[in-house]
């Protein structure tokens, strides 16, 4: 079992016209059988917390990082 940190990101434009990545929310999945399952669980949790039908309503990409499991 592994643990993952999933960041939901958006590209935004600042006042000078430069695009930057902005983190909308970070969700940690402490126990997952695979990276794919962790991402699926995080997408579901993000959508539920934001009260939207799908995660893409408030973010356009995700970043996934494996983290040490909690002891």
C-alpha cells in the first residue's frame, strides 16, 4: 500500500498576461493499492468538497506525488 498527495491545479493569467499554475486544493490519500486508485479517490473527494459533478469544473490538471505512508 502507498500514500499519495494529489494537487488539483488551474492555469491562471496574472495582470501582466503571464500564465501560472495555481493549486486549487491538495488531497492526501493515505492508503491506496495503486496510484490510479488514489487519483480516482482524490477526484471524487475534490468534486464532493466543491459540490460539483466532476473535478474538471474547478481544476484543469492534477499533479501526483508519492509520499511516505503515515506511521
